[in-house]
C-alpha cells in the first residue's frame, strides 16, 4: 500500500517536471518579471528584504561554525528550492505557476536561512533562466523567501507543539508556505497596479484568480514531495540535523 502511494507521488512529480521543462513559459510567472514593478515599489521591497538577508547570513555563519557537517544539507535545501521554483507549469488561465521549495528549508534551518537561500536562487534564475528579474529581486525574495518561509516554519513549529505528527506538519508547512507566497505576490502586484474602480482589493482578487487553478494542486504536490524528502533524511540517519533549531541542541549525525 505504502509502495503504491510512493509510486503515485513519484509519477506526479515526474509529470510536473517533464511538463515544466518542455513547455514554453506563457504570460506571467509567479516571480515578478524584470521591470514589471514601478521603480519606487521595487526599491521599497528591496529595503524591506535586506534586513532578513543580513539576519540569515549571520544565522548561516553561526550554524556552519557550530555544525560544519551541515554544509551538504544546506546545499541540498538550496538545490531543492532551485529545481522546484524553476519548473514552470503552464496554467489554463494563460499564465504559469510553480512550486517554491522553501517549506523544507524553513523546517530544516529556520526562516532566516531560507531567506538567503531563496535570494541566491532568485539571482541565478534571473540571470540564467530569465525567470524573475534583478530589479524585482527584493519583491520576489520577500514573497518566497520571507513570507513563505516564515509561514512554513511557524506552522510546522505550531503543529509539533500541538502534537501533530511530523509528516502532517511537514506537508501542511510546505503546502501553506507555497500558497502564502502566491498570495503575497498577488498583493505586491495589487498595490503596484490597483484597479481603477475597485482599488487594491479588486486588483488582488484578479491577480489571485490568475494562479488559483494551477497553484492548489502544485502546493499539494510540493507538500507531498517535501514529506518524501524529509522522510528520506530521517531514514538515512540524519535525525540530528532536524532538531538543531527546534531543540537548540547540537547535531548528532550518524
């Protein structure tokens, strides 16, 4: 039974990956494209996100100083974000959507580190894949690396405090972190381009509707995939790495 479920999840992830690689990008992707935001909005979001990046860099430095063996896991978390957020899935609404991957890194390292990893990934995607942009880097990093990561981390921590199983907590954290990223992106666009009649709220609902159809199954798929990867880390003797931020202890990697 369990093997059948794992096979279905693997096939679903493989399908999304193939579609994302062979399909052309159409319309707007979740990352806000280069030059799309007004200059004042772009600078404002950059100013908002920079303190989180500074905090995350200090966190990475202290984490690797105390636990240098976590470098490999840090690279895995960054690669997970890069691959999932680079696979653009065409939407029936004429747009494209994608997963984010930040939920897993937020669970493993906390939200501050996830902000830095997301920022690095977004730079490479903007330069190498024309996905997102340099001028909109601050806005994209905030929606995915700050808002999405903090919600995922907070939800996972709350679920564990309430006695919710780890697998369910990981799933909810990854899926909701993905949804929040899209909600924040829609809000950023709504504030930049309010509806002439209905204002920001009407504009927000319009932008949300662009991604809604494809993003719900994508977020669920990201949650399932995050559970698979999380369980894989536990299965191969990495239990200690999960509890560093949670218990404040030292890593005990076998």
